C-alpha cells in the first residue's frame, strides 16, 4: 500500500508517522511518500519520520520528493496537509482583520476567507494531478478551511473526504473524564467544519450499539473543566445542553477575543517559534520519537483520525476499525435546512465506496441559524476562490456573520487583497 502526503514537510508529519507506527496492523503501509517543495524542511522532517518508523520496527519505505506527479503516482490514498504561503501568510491572516475590529483567525472570518482564496486553486491543481497519476486514490483533506476545500474537491468529482481533529479531541477528552477507552465513546457531533457542537456522548456496548446519552452527567460532574478547555462560560453549555467547539468562541465571545488578540502574541507568532524549535529537534540524529513540544503545535490526535479514516476507505482495518467516524461529507439531506451539496461535519459511515452521513436528530434553531449563515458564506467564498474578483470577495465577507456590515466588508476587502497579492494572480 502506498500513502502519499502532500505537504509532507509539515512539522505535523512526525505525528502521522507515530500513528502509522503504532497502528501498523490497522493501516499496513508499504511506502510512505512525503511531497513538499521546501526541501530544507522536508529533509529533517523526513529523517525523523524514518527514525520513528524504524523504532516501531515498521518496514515502510519512506520517500522524500519535491516532484508531486512522481510522488503520488499509483498511490492508494493521498493526504493533503499543505499551507499555501506558510506561516508568513498565516500571520497576515491574523493581523489585518484586527484593523477593522474583526477577529484575526486563519480558518474563520476574514482571515479564513484569505486562506481559502489562495488554497483552493492550489489544492485543485494538485488533486487533478493525482487523478492523472493515481486515478483510484482516495483524497483525504486536512488542509484548512476543510469544509470549503473539501467541497471544492467534491464539486470537481474527486474521491475526497475532509478530516478534522476537533471531534477526536473531544472523544479523547470525554473518554478520559469517564475513564473509558476512547473507542467506546461515540459523539453526537453536528455542524460545519470548525462550527460544531457535541450534543450527546454515548458509550458503545459489546455489540457496538450506543447507550443512553451521558452528556448531561458529564456537564454536571465536569462542566467547569470542559468550559475551561473551550474558553467559554460553563453557563453557556448548561443553557444549550451542548459542548460547542472551541472555534465557537470566535462567535460567542467575538469582542473579547479581538481585545485579547490586540494585546497578546498572535497564534501565528507562537507557532512559528514552535516550528523553528521543532525543526531543530528533528535535525538531531538521535531523535526517534515525536517530541513533547509537538503537542503545542496543534493537530492533536491527527494520526489516529487519519489512520482510521484511510483504513476504513481502503478496507484494511478489519473489525478493528469503527466504520462510523466524524468526517466532512456532502449533506445529502442530512441537515434539511442546507442544500444537498453543502459539506457538513457529522458522524458518517466510512467504507470503500465513500463516506455517507448518518441521520441526525433535528438541530435546534440557535445552532441551525448559525450553521445556515456560515454555509451560505462558504458557498460564496468558494465562488470567490474559483473565479476571483473584488466583488466576489466583498460579497463573501458581507455574508460572514463575523463581518456583516457594508463598511467593514469594504475595508476588509481592501486589506485582504493588499496582503494576498503574492498568491492571488487575479488581484495584482
């Protein structure tokens, strides 16, 4: 089995290698190809990946290349985890929205739109090259904004599924609080990528059937700790009867977040420093485990989520892989207030034929309204990413609930285009 990683020079990649080593029986990879145009990153990352797999006794051949076409040829699955513009572009995404009193974040709001505009064309080009070199490969997108990028891939007819680590992070957190193995926990997880709520927590019985909802008990016993994790008031969870994703803080506490961002180091700055240190660690020829510092980089449990998803798509995991996993998939009537072709993030059945969303209980008006609002923005954002144009950028910004005012959308459009010209040929 051949697995290719586009963006393989990412400092995330040793996390993936650790998962492949630990879960070798679930996903028996023979060849792992790391594709990245930045060789000064790819080489130290690739070296530590080889050492991690060797430490586990994993026999996979690790190939490093900056040649995308050769790297993905005849792959069974291709993971996209690229960042167009690197941390420098991310720093811009987090900075200029603050000039207009808007949250600076790389996956939502104005910064998220900027990332989508420069990312979608690059991913689609890479996906088309994969289709020519490996027509039967599954594409797994971990590249943000995952919902928009996954819809772009699906609209072009690619065999694609979107992946995010939010759900698996909550699953692990709740399992720890309940002192249960994570694979015994199933979530009622619903929404869009980075706009989700945990509405239920169920323990699976020996037959894999979910038991009663234990979320009320979890909130009663551990509400304060969970609230601290997501940085939102515990009262908000009690009133909703849900656990919002930590990304909901940008909506529920927007002004407080903007104030914090104006007076603290940006996440981009922190990540850049972490990456610099990680690359130095990876260059140590004795390092053969993922360093503890990697936990601060983000993407927790990415390896488990990726291995489980790819194994289910390729049918390699047997009875050890739960076919029900949270993924980004076509709506197909699951949320009746959204178009069928929207991409949502819900529990889905993953099999060789693809990912199918499972039915969900009706979504309350508070959540449904915000989901519909952001889904409309995502449709406009994708149109802007595909066709360009100042007016399309402005319209997408005006549609976003974190913007929503004419004068602010105008100012943000100017700043986005000024900051993004290097990666937006139509804006030069």
